[in-house]
C-alpha cells in the first residue's frame, strides 16, 4: 500500500471518533476537510491545515462542493441523540450521501459501524440503524469498507464513561444483569490506527471488518479491572432488572452519558458480542493494547479538562478540573423561540448581574448565595460598568468564559459545590425567528456532586424557564421601543 497524500472528507468530524481522527489524518500528511452540523465547534478546535465546513446530511444537496475535491470519505455520522426516530433519520442521511456519491464518486468510502449479533432478530435499534446505513451506502456504487466495533475504551466512550461514572459516583454498585454479557473491548488508539491505515486500502465492493481488542471480557470483569487500576473500590452486586427502561432510567440518574446513548449502549450489550478480528489483524498487523493499559491511558487523559473549547480555554477552569469529574456533563435548561432580533436579545443577555440580576428567581439566587456565606464562602458582587461583557469579566461570583456576540455568553460557576459547572446563554438565528437557550452544564465530583445536582433539578426546571421568558420579554419590549 503506497503512502501518498490523499484528499479526505470526514463527515461527522465533531463526534467522538471524528474529532480524534482528524488530527491523526493531518499528521499523516493528508489534506483534510472536516464537516459537521456545528461548524463553530470545528473551528474552535483550531486544527492546523484543516478546512471546516457545515454539512447537514438531513438536508439533501449539501455535499456537491466537497465531494469533487476528495479521494476518500469517512462516514462517522449518527443520530442517536436526535430523538426516538433516529433509525429513520440515519437512513435519510445515508440516502442523501448515497445519492450524492452516485453523481460525484470517490475512490473509497469508510464507514464506522457497530458489531452485529449472530442472530439478526436480537439487533438493538442502534445496531439496526448501523446495519441499514451500511446497506444504503453500499448502493452508492463506490468501494465501501465497513469497520464494525463494539465497546471502545477511551475518554468519552459511552460504555467506558458509564462504568467510570458508576464507580466514582456510587458507594455501592448495583448494575443490571446485562453486565454479564461478554465482548472484546478495543482501545481507542487501536481503532484509530485501523481507521488511518484503511485510507490506503482498496476494497472490492462492500468489505466488512470487525475490530476487537486482545481479550474477551464481560462488562462485570471490566468493572473489577477498572476499580483495581483506579484505586476506587466499590462493592458490586448485579441485580436482575429485566425491564429495559428501568436500566435506562438508572443510567440516566447515575451517569452523565446522554440518555439516548445510554439506551443504545444497554440494548447493544444485552447479548454476547464476540467479534472475529483475524482478517483485520492479518491485513494490518499490530500489537493490540490490553484492557488494563487502555484504562490507564484513558484515566491519564481525563486528568485534563474535557472539551477545553467549551470552557473558552480558560486557565482557571483548567486549574479547577479534577480527574474524578465526569467527562459528560449533566445539563438542565430551557429553549424558546422569539421574533426579537439577535441584537436586542444579545443586549439583554449582557445585562446579566446588573439591575436585572439573573432575570428570574431572585429570592432563589439570594438563598443560594446565603448558603455559600454560611459555608464560609462569601460571594463577590458586581459586574463591569460597560454594556458588553468580555472574556475574563467577573459577574458576581461568575467569570465570563466565552462572549461571542449574538451567539453565546458562557459563565464559569463560582459558587461552593462539589463539581465544575458553567451557565450558557445561547442564541440561534433561524432566519424568521431566534431560539434562546439558557442552560447549566455540571460535571459532578463523586457522589456528593451527583447528589447536589439531583437536589437542584426542581429549582433548575423552574428558574431556566423563567429566565428565558424574561430575556425574551425584555428584548421584545426593546424592539418595540426602537420601532416606535
């Protein structure tokens, strides 16, 4: 396989695999185009020698300017977090890419899929979506390599983060009975190695490979090994929870992994998934990383702030980060539409901490500040006198992390609590209207951090709805005065 510079399009570049694959492809000397629905996130990564483009595959016709430039396409798109109809949405995305490839073919299409059970009728929704996607992409008429993987051991992997959150956040582990199912977890670095090497592979038609690590382990065995390596020991008693929704509810309560992802995880590991990776290993010989070594490396990586761009690359946020914090944050907020202009909304949002305070629930904010004083942590008051907030400004106990005009104002949590959080005011321009989203993001520190979040949920549900409504009300009033 000849080493040459290739022009590569990565679809889904902001996802778990994509954001790690892009810099590796660049390091190999390839010309990379990173594409995702959220192009702002891609641009915030400051990747060198990478073109960033917004692509929404739910809408047809957005790939034409990109495909004619490319030799290879990596397809890393999934819609698990988009709602219960994700199977239909994933099929629509795949059909749109298939149709575009028929007009603008490439040399090689590489698709990261999921391991499939030997009995087709036991497929989970996620597995079925991946299987159908592969079948649709195979109709494009271009060489297709489908790389199927199961549990990935790496920072941000849903299966790993569920295990990690449960160990760190619970004094007693009572996982459902699916922990007894077996598979071959693969280290993230090994999976990325295979993906990079596949760029130089030329399949005939539709080629399927299964990726696996060097060991077959049950999820329960992975729990025990994780605890031995992390030094955090918990009694583990698997309980018989046969009802799938109870398992999902349990994970949603305990871990910070998004609910849709957690549900797909449970459905995917309810049965043994024992891949045959011999063909892939024969094609790309490699000494595979053991589960223990993969866990050690992942825990080392998680000593650093997850998604630093979300925190404005702030040094203080970096300093406050603890390795025990959850990779995925808990979140609570409210979104509402308005015809008020982005300029009016942004001007109102920049009043936070002034006469309007935090826009709603003043007594609740005062009570929260009183708790800090009683704990010996009095909170500062005040904000800059100018209208427009800037990165680094202090707003009461909060610090401005991001001030992106008419898009986002993000504040670092400054109160006393076991974890690290931020409050985001986000504006999305939808053409005829704007969406206002006010949302708290929280990385809990152990069981106390998780308990703090659960206790605050009722207040959050009440406060954020009121905050959004008040911001919109003030912006609409301002707009009327301007028009008058």
